[in-house]
């Protein structure tokens, strides 16, 4: 992991609220661009598909602050590249370790919103006085973008360094156990597809999914596949 990873994360964080240009902050887009820079399209897109399915129904709308998808996605991509993992069994551990970052990132953004709101009163006073030569609105926007960028940078650096250290110890002690697990990407994607199911908001869809999981597990245990 280097400064390029942190810069990559901080820039894409601005696409969530500060610079709204479509769905560029979705995992599939981030995974594709990460693959362009690293050359490992296969692993990057597989990780991106997992998070895209897992957070399928989490789109920023109104005042709702969804889980920070980028925090988990970029951290998983950076750690996987740093460790040089290509097997699904090893990457599965990285994915699970990075998932909590989505909630921590949303908590960070909530705090940033409260911080940005402090400039609201200043903006009201500026509007009432009507000073034509004062560029306070531009300053407030610039300060907001700068704070978001720096906070995202520090958050990503701190979290990935801690996870890298913890995962290094974990794989050093239990790496052989993880290697022995027969894990495939299809299994991870099926598990992640629960996010798409929750987006339907239909009980019949939930029942169908549970039935499919039970049936699939029975087929595997019976040795039919």
C-alpha cells in the first residue's frame, strides 16, 4: 500500500456527495479502474462484483447516509493487492475484515455533515448583509471539499494499516487453515446476492432465497456437484 491507494480512495469519496457525477462511486466502476492501474482485472472485478451485490440497494438519496461502499471496496482491493492474493479462500477473509469499514465510513460522514453545518449560520448572515464583494459561499464549498478529502485520506490510511497488521498476524498463524478451505467465487457471490434480495422488499423473495440456499447446501453435502 502506498500514497496512491489513499489518494485513489479520497478522490472517489468526493463522488458520493461533494461532486455528484452519476454512479462513479459504485464498486464495479472502482474495481474496473483499479484493474486498469494494477493490471489484475480478474481479481479486481471479482471483488467489485461481491460488493456490488452486497450493497446493491444502498444508494445515497436525500438525507440518508448509506454504508460507505468505497471504504470496504477500496480497502479490500488495496489489501488483496498488497498481499498478492488470488485465491477466493484468502480473499474471503479480507472481504469479511473490510466489511465493517462501510459502517465506520458512514459514521465518519455523519460527523463531517455536522461539521459542515456549522457554516450554515455564517451563510445566513452573509445573505442578510448582502456583501457583493464577499466570496463566502465559494469558501464554504472549498472548505467542505477539502475537509472531506483530508478526512477520507486519513480514515483510509489508518484503517488499512491496522487491517494489514491484523491480517498479517492472522495469516501467519492460520494461513494453512484458510488454504485448506475449498472456497469458490460463486459461493461468495451467492452469499453477497442477499443484498439484491433485500432490495426487493418482498417476503416471497426472501422465502425463495432461503429455499434455494438450503437446496444448494443439500446438493453440496450429498456430493452431487
